[in-house]
C-alpha cells in the first residue's frame, strides 16, 4: 500500500471572474423592507392561504405556491432562532473580538434574519432569548439602518 | 424495476491535500484503473458512464468531456451530474437508474475533486452570488457584521448555526462534538484511503481553536484531492461477472427550502431541522423493505463536513430517537465494533474530495458488506444492511442509499 507521489508537474495560473456576470433579480421584497427601514419599521408579506409572513418577502408563498402581496408590519424585536460566535474570519484567521452572529425570528414574522447581538457576554446567549433592534440615528433605507440587536 | 449491484470500487491510491504529480484527468484515471483491476473488467465491458464533481470548484467547464478518453468513454454515453455535496451519490444514483430501468447492464460511476487546483470559497460564493450582490447594494455589511444579513464565517458560519440549534434541541454538549471528532479521526487512521490519518484524542481536538463557536478547527473537514469509481450492474450480469456483490436496495433523494441561502426572500427553515433527511430515509427504507431501521441497519456512513453532523444525522435519518445519538456515542455504540458503527471510514470529516465524498459513503458500505475493506477499519460483525447518506445543496438536499448483502425481493 506504499504509494509514492511522482515529481511535481507544470502548473499554469488562470482566473474566472464571477463579478462579470449580469444577474437578473427582482428584489421587490428587499425594496419593501428597505423603504420601511427608512421609517424604522419592518415590513414583509403574508400568505393569505397559510398565514406565513416572510421578511424579506418573495413574490409567492414557498409553501402554498400562490402569489402573495398582502403587506404587513412586524415588530423590530423577536427571539434568537440560532446563533454562532465568530472567532475567525472567512479565511480562518483569528479576529480581534468575537462576534455573536444570530438568526433572529422577529415577532410577527415566520422568517429568520441575520444580525449581530451586542451588550451581552456570548456565554449567556441562548436560543429563544428575546432581543430588540438597535437602529442608527438617521436611517437611509438600507439594511445597515439596524446597527445590531441587544437583549430585551 | 431491475435489481442493481455494486460489484467493485476503485479509489485513487491516496486522498491528500495536493496531488502535484498528476493533473485532473490523470488523477481520475487512477481510480478508473483501480476499478477495472478490482473487478477484472475491461473498458469494453462498460455500457455507459456517469461522471460527477462540483461545478466551478476547479474553474473548469465540461470536465467529463476532457476526461472522456481517461474514463474509457469514447463512443459511449456519458452524462455529468452536479448536485453540490451530494454529487457523488447522485452520480451513483444516475448509474443505478440506468441499470434499474433496463437501459444498460454495466455502468461506471466516476466521481472526483481536485480541490488543490481550485478555490472552493469562490465556488460556494457562486451559489448565492446574485442574492449577495442585491444585499450588498442594499447596505449589507458582508463580513463586518453591522446591520442585517451579514454572514461571517462562510460555510463554517452556517454550519455553526446548525450545530448550535442541534445542541440546543438534542441536549448534547459541545464536548460530544469533540468526542465524535476524535472517534472518526481515529477510525480514519486505520483507513489507507482517508486523508487525515492520525489517531486523535478528545484532548487533541479540544486543543484546536474555535472558528465559530460551537465549532472548532478540529471539527472541520479537510479539502482533499482524490477520485472514487464504482461499477454497478444488473442482477443477471452480477451472476456472470462477479464473485461478490453489494446490492443497492433503496434509493432516495429530497430537497427542502434553502435553509441558509434565502437571503433576500426570507429563510423559513431551521438549519438543524433537516426534514429532507427523514423523508429520504423513510422512502429508502420502504423501498429496501426495512421495517425497523434501528434494528435492521447494521452500519451508517454519513456525510459530515462538520463533526456534529454525524450525531445529528443519526437522529434525522431515524437510526435513533431525537436526543439519543450522543448517548449512543457515550456508550460506545458508534465504535467500529459497536452496535451501530458510524463512519468507520472516518467520514467526510476526515476525507473530503467533495465530488467523491457522497460516493465514498455507499462505496465504503459496499466494501464493508463484501468484507473487502483494506486497512484496519473492517467492521467485525456481519453487515446485512448499511445506510449511506449524502448532504449538501444549500444545506437542504439529502441523498440516501440502502446497501445490502442480498438483492431486494420482488
């Protein structure tokens, strides 16, 4: 079973640039959300058949396969669905301060949103913990208008 | 539908980080040659070829056509399959369909990855690029973590969300992940076709840094270069061509809502829920005539890019009750000589040439059943029914195969 690799052969460099593609994407639910965030509100769309509330919203219900358009407002607080504590960056290098990265289910919504939790030691974070959004002072209608979440 | 058997497997001589001595097609041909050697077949015996690897990972389009002469495909039907992490088993399932349907009698499934030549992070980014671009245009701080939607940690970050949820709902502790990791790495040390082959203790695992709590560096899989080939045949051909065969008696796959990548249209599924695993397993058990999987399944080969997943899959696939897998680990049931040997090969967690990873699961099951395991990880008890599992996509696609020592009864 002793296998010896042979000598290294020639290698040439090449690139595939993923930024050159032209992706067609509607993003209507994203616009609905961002327009609401300008007023420090969170809006999504409810399915009339099953009642699922999506934030940000697709144009149809993924459970019922029907078109949906009923705009609803949900709370800017909710509970931690799951979380992780980042201690290294995308390439595996250690980062200076750990970051609590969470999936948060806002009250009134059935979907999870990604966000950072601050103001709590990471050892104390639990699934199901109540958190609220901390908004920036001057919202511009962007995802960065919620700066982070803190425990309620 | 006809019965289908695996009559032989061929691996590259090694699975390692970098095969600098061969190019992609030369590496693939090593596994093809091994499959011919192990079955005493020649290229003339093969009716059709299925071929699988990850799209874009090596920045290479149409690799199956570049490889055509290296896989003895000249003048033969050849199809490429690419379904993400499940690619290897999807490629074997495609071969299964061709034989079960009666279309062909002898089909070779070729699976591989040469990760050292590519960039898997670019390949993974390609999965969600349009959505990420929209999020970034709308103010998402992609890596910094301010605002909504930032997703640090890449694949490990998403797996950590899954691990946290799994621990919460099962009652297992982070130390159980360490223990499962040590068990599988130690199994891998006995497998000549494993990549990370060092006997490892719980303390060794616990000495590695956290990447994204609860997952440590020691909980993550390597990136490997390697290829695996399996030859599947009809029942009639198996009687003529092979002394031994392992039978593919159950086949299933299932998708659900993308649990980690629905960035702009609302994620509705817990990444640890994994409903497709339950659905696919139930279908495969029914097809194979398995009525009580907890009693009838003798071993499991599970797709685990991360060490918590072996425990999670045992529960989701119905091989134990929810919250029971870590207790089985504690009492030694998952050891090679235990009640339900789990990843005796060391799993994807120890060897990950991605396109081949979900093929190595049924390949290992077949070799265990035929008692042709090389190295020291042969399961001592007789294996009648084995479960092979593949996982991937956007965290939401599962393949299952039941491999047995006897063909399915009509």
